[in-house]
């Protein structure tokens, strides 16, 4: 039985409007696009006002003076709209960019270097283990990691047959990794498409 919920009908209509862009850009696809952008903008504005109230106005009204410095830096950001006071916005912008960069570098080192090194050490232990398949898998991980790392050593002039073989293995490893990433990305998008198809046929049209 077809759904009688107005929310389901609106969601189904917007889904079809978005998919109509696959044939040609039209007024329906633009309506869905503008609706999404407008709702996201409104949501961000509400969240911004809520954050100002929660982290600035309410603490200040209670006498909490620890938020004065963040509030001053936040107000300095608005100097970007004035040519005369544009320089004021550089200080909080520099603070934000420096903090974000430090957090990103820390996360990168932890996720891609430290964790990978620990994984290689654990893989080296598994090579000498009793499980043949685990040992083979660990050996492939170690070989691919070492060859890929040596592929980007431009400061040392490596030559010879071993270097050529190492670079070929490295290219193979990178192609396998890139293919896996692309495959996972496509699979994620296909999962979202299938979820919308299931929504249209089951929740909206009630064909199940």
C-alpha cells in the first residue's frame, strides 16, 4: 500500500527531482538543489546562533570571564569585511589555521605512519607463525610496504636489477591500493543509491 505520510512523499519527490538531473538539468533538479542548499544554510545559521548562546552569551551572563579571549578573537574575524580593519582578522585566522594544521598532522602521523609501522611489526611476527596463509599475507604486506617506501626515495641514487624489480612491485602495490579505494568509493555510492531505491519501492510505493 502506498504511503500516506507527507514526509515520505516529500522525500520521494525530492529524490526523483534530483535523479532527473541524470537526463537533463531542469527546474525540478534545480528546485531540489536550492532546497538542499537553503536547508543546510538555515541549519548552519541556527547552529551558529546556538553556539554563540551556549559558549559566549550564557557563560558571560554567569560571570565566566574565561570566554572573553575567544569572544574577542571571534569578533576580530569580522574585520575581514572592512578594508581598514582587515588586518585584525589575520590573528584569529592564523590561530585557527595553526591549530587545525597541528591536529591534522598529529592525526596523519598516528593513522598513517605509527599505525602502519605497528602493523608491519605485527606482520613480521606473523610471518614466522604456524598459520601459512597468515604468514603469506603478512609477507605480502611487508614487501609492498618496503617497496612502496623505497619508490619515493629520491635522495639516494638506487640502481640495478633489484631496484627495477622493487619499483615494479611498488607500482603494482599502489595500483592495487588505488583500485581498492576507488572500488570502496563506488560501492559506498551504490549503497546509497540502493537505499534510495528501496525507500521508493518499499516505504513510498509499498510494493514489498
